C-alpha cells in the first residue's frame, strides 16, 4: 500500500490467520462537524445513527470536529478578549490553553459519549496525540496570528491502530508543532481535508444544517469547484453557504477525491452536494 495516497485501509490480522483479503479493507469516509451543532442532543443522536449507518455499509469512519462558539463563550467567562487580524482569529498562549481544554476535552468527549452510548466504539484524540497532525506556525503578511498552525503532514499510525481495533477516531484539530513541540490551534476544515487526503478517503462530508447547495430551490447533486465559484460570484450561492462551499473547494484542492455538503439525514442516505475537481 502506498501510504502517501492509499485508497483503502488494510486492517491488521494475525499472520497465520487465513482470510479473503477483501474483508481486510474498508473505504474511509471523513465527517467534519462544526462546533455550533454539538450543543444539540438531537444532532448528536443523529450523528451516532449516521456513523452506524456508514459502518453497517462497510465504511471506516473518522470524525473531525470544531468548537469555535464554545471557545468564544469560555474566553468571555474568563475575561479573555477575542482578537482578529484580517478576519483571522489570533491565538495567544493563554488562548491555546482554552482552545485545547474546550476542543480536546469538552467537545471531543461530548461526541465520544454520544457514540459510545449508541454502542459504537469510539476514542477521542487530538492532532497532538502521537504527533498525528504535524503543523508549523502560520505566518500572515499583516501580522502575528500567535499559536495558529498550518498542517504539514499527517501520521497515520495511531489512526490505523484504532481502525484495526474497529474504533471510530474522533479528532480534535489541536495539533503538534513540528519544530517546538507546542500545541497549535488549527482550522478544523483544514485538518479534516488533510486527514481525508492522507487516508485516500472516498469522501469528506461537511455536515451542515441544510441538505446541500440549493439552486432554484433544489439540491444540486454535484458541481465542480469552478462552477461553485461562479455561483458564488453571481449570488446563486450566498450567506452561510459560502464558507461551507469554500471549505469544500479547499478540500478538493488539497487532494480530497470528493467533498460533500449535506445534513445528518444526507450522511445516512449518502446524498447532498458533491464538490469535485475539474472545469
């Protein structure tokens, strides 16, 4: 298997066990969930059902999550001021402690609990664990963003170990500094795209509160990145859908075969809007 661009994940088995090789491979689907939905018990219940549906269909599932709203709420409670530079959040050393506490602790375990409650084996990790997500400090021409990281590489060893044990990895985007061994705040969409690309996932799903991209009131099944940008420019794609589509376009640009925007029901039904490369 080419680890740089694998299409399937080989499941570890005893060397002397006789088996059909096709039973040792599962296609990977990566689900990226935003932090706003994680306060909703109904969403968490639906997420668990969607994960089980994918597993029943023979898929290996990975979840990457955010949690920006919860971070902002905790910063306010602690009297920490949220600062931005050119629209990007600045993460100070004090902020990183809050980010790691909320993302790798509170939000991560909230998802894990909901999965385990539905009898799905799940383990929460962050990009720091075993150096799974290696990052470098992100530089910006307008100034210093602080402890904000940019993904450089993904180490698959821990994820493969969890796959071999039939455990669903739930990944917090807090990641490992390649040069200084410090924790960095990383955009969860970028982490999801990097993980999906390195695993050779068949699909990266951005789980939303809408069934897909709506044009003239109907869900578009598939659009190219170029067409999506054109629809953004002419106003057919607008409002809160714009950043969702831009994240999907970015994921395709980072090497993901297909990025999908859908809701929880669409995850189970494998429906929604697929963003693909090309003209």
